[in-house]
């Protein structure tokens, strides 16, 4: 396993968990990593969840344009592209996506911190950006035809 003190290790676990979501839950061939960078855009909707442990504490997020979040939500809900999707259903579905991904992260990283616990996901409109007191890593990926950012934040100790 990579060095668990590096935020990139936890991002790698997130990308692997998103890959598992794509292949198992969504029935896709996988995801495509487009690049590894934090989003520069503002006002992206997305869902965030904390994973807190005995030794490690992180916030995870998935964010993209409204259109990308709608594509991802419809994929999770097995909806056709033309089907009506309310903002509440979109938020609930994207929250469920981050919850599934976070569960996969917890499973993958539990060997290095057995006390990991998931928080409750929250949907926001406005991209989180790290402060000087945080480390962050992100990958822009194509997941179910939606270009979204997978992001990890950790407070510096």
C-alpha cells in the first residue's frame, strides 16, 4: 500500500472505489481519469462526506457541472436522458454516489485505520477549495458519461 500519510494515497482509494461503483452498480466498463487537478471553476454542485478515524480524517467530494451531476444521477437511478429529474432527486442521487464511494474508501483503508467512520453526505452548490491549512488532491474523471471531480481534503497537522 502507498504511504497512508499522503493525501494522494486516499485519492487513489477514491478513484478505485469510483471504478468499482462504475463496474458493479452502474454496469459500465469503468471510469476514465482525465487529469489530476483541483477544479478551477466555481459554483459547481456536488456532494461531500467526511471519513473520520482514529488516525486519519478526510473530507471527500464529487462535484461537476449541473449537467454532469444530472447525467450521474440518471445513471444511478437507471433513468433515460430525457426523463425529468428534480433538483431534490439529483441531490439525493449524488449524495448516494459519494456515500457508495466513501464506503469503498473505508473498506480499502480500514487496514491502516480500523476506526474509520462515515459521516452523512451533504449536497452543496459551490466548489470547495482548500485553504492554506488543508492538503487536497483531485482527479477529474469521466464517470458514466459525466465529467466530475473526485476530491480529497485533509487538515494539516
